[in-house]
């Protein structure tokens, strides 16, 4: 997400208020990185809307707030792991929920930001694509890690294994399909869906342009999916 700054003298009062609200609610929005399902992602999104409304749409927020604080489930979940989710669920049940969401979106559009298109769809798509790719590449990652650990692999062995795993990730990321195909051809892969079949170690050269495209593409996808470091994803 690009940074929103409220320090420029060229910003209007509305833009400053929106930027301040957005930055204040970054922590809740960042929760997308721990989501494992679409429903969990939508909880984060709606929690973000509630937080934004509290700052820039106070009339709509006050209506919904009453329904939140009088909801028994919310009170019972205070201090628990599902407190945030219960708050969002209570807010959604409010008769004024749709008005709150539309008010936040309207305020965003007035300062040139489409929250659904420019922010949320990007986060949601990135997270779901990463989860899908990681799931499909998980078994080969376990196989590769086990082989390296069993053979007391060197740093070079780990690097080679990581390359195969990253290719498997690229294979399952729609935007990297063409990049994965080029790499499969480059290393003379017998079956693009089974990179270890007929594996030719000497062909897997990380210095080539074809690999650079895979490497950068997967790292970008990992970042879009909420991962701080592709190396950390290898250890999960």
C-alpha cells in the first residue's frame, strides 16, 4: 500500500482528514496478511470501514456504534481473540450498516480514492492468490526441505531447492503463467507440472533473465499476499 501523507501544504482539509483516518486504521487493514479465508478477509475489510467511519463519518458511525456496544456477543468477547470479529458482525447487523459503508466510500471518492478498487480488491486478490499458490506448492516444498535436511544440504543445495519451490509457486499464480512456461522451456522440463521429473540441475541457473522474471514475480506476489519475506515463507 502506498503511504498516505497528511503533511503536504497542497492537501485540502478533506484530504488531510482522510489521510489521517487511513493511517490511523492501517493496523486493522494490515490484518489481511493473517487471513486464511475470504470470510476472514471480509471481516478485516469491514472492521477497517468501521474504523474509518469513526474518524470521518461520525454521524453514520454513531448509529452503528449503538448497535455494537449493546450487542451481548460483543461485550462477552471483549479481550478475547474473536473480539474484533464479533464487533464487525454486530456492526453488519445494524440497520445503518450500508449507510456507514457508503459514507466511507463516498468520502474516499471525494479525495480521489476508490477504496474497493484501489485498496481492498488489490489486497484481497493478492492474499487469495498467494494462499492458493502456497497451498499447491506446499507438498513439493515439504519434499524438497526434507531432502535437503536428510542430506545435510549445503547452502547451494538449499538455494537449488528453493528455486524449484518458487517455480512451483509461479506455476500457480495466474499473472506468472507465461513466465513459468518460459522457465520450463529454458530448463528443458519434461512436465511443467512436475519440475523434479528429469530434473537437470545444470540448467537451473539463477543468473539468467528467465529466472530473474520468476524470482521477482514470486517475490512481488508474496508481498502482495502479505508475506514480509519469501525466505520466511519457505520455513512455514
